[in-house]
């Protein structure tokens, strides 16, 4: 009788033990948009690479990120935001001594326009009276990489990826982009085309 009871208890406990041993599925923190995207546009938080008065380190960060994306070979760089599936926004950290305005007006530094603090990513600050843009604005000291998608009207949606790190945009490594690349490839491995079987002689 006791043997039968022991067997019955074991049979009841076995499924519970099996469920306890199963690890919960870990959801990826990388959006599925990275799996289906093909085209990428890169710009600075203050504007695109051709914008007059753009902070020089931001311009260099755009170029370094573009080089890293080309090396990745998963996405193609486009020259117009409306053609992109993903928009990469970069911003180099500012040292305290670099947070003065940089312009081409030739005059002494003027106070920061408070309306530029709340601008949308990629819009850039307002222009000076001479038509040239404002350079480095006050902000965090860490480098920033954010990735957005766009709606049909071209408005940015997201970010779907957002990381900050000291010197994270320094080339040629561009650690922030490398972190994104590692996460995307882990979550959505690149499918390599199967090689055809060799022909028999």
C-alpha cells in the first residue's frame, strides 16, 4: 500500500518538477524592426553632415558610424532620411570647455537660445542672424547613439535603441555601434545563402 502511494506521489510531483526546471524564454531587447530593415540614414542630433556650423566631432561621428555600418554589411546607407527604414542619431559628448557656441559670425560667444533645448532629434538648433547654425550646445559628456524608425510622413518614431557611453562614438571601433551590431546579430542572425552542391564530374 505504501509503495503504491509513493509511486502516485512521484507521478504527481514529476510534472511540477519538470515545469520548475524549464527556464522562462528570454525576450530580446532588440526591436524586430532591425530584422526587416534594409536602409539606414545617419545624422547628428543637431542636423545632417552637410549642415553649416555642425559641431566638428558630430560630423566625424556621422562618418565613423557610416563606416561601421558599411563594414557590418547588413544595411545600406542612404543619403535621404525619407528613404531609410532606420535613422541613426549620433551626438558626441561635450567637455565643459567645449560647450560654448561655435559659429562663423566672428563675434564673441552669445548666450544659448533656450528654445534649442527642446528641439526634435535631427532638427538642429535655430540659425543665427547671419544664416549659419549654432555649434556645440550644452549637454551630457557621454556619447549618444539612438536609432529611430519613421512613419509615412517622415516623422521619427522611437527611439527603438538608445545607448550612451563615454567615447562610445570614437572611430574606428565605435563601441556603441558595435554593441548594437552584437545585439542585432544575436537576436536576428544574418541568413547566409546556402551554397549549391558541387556538380558531379
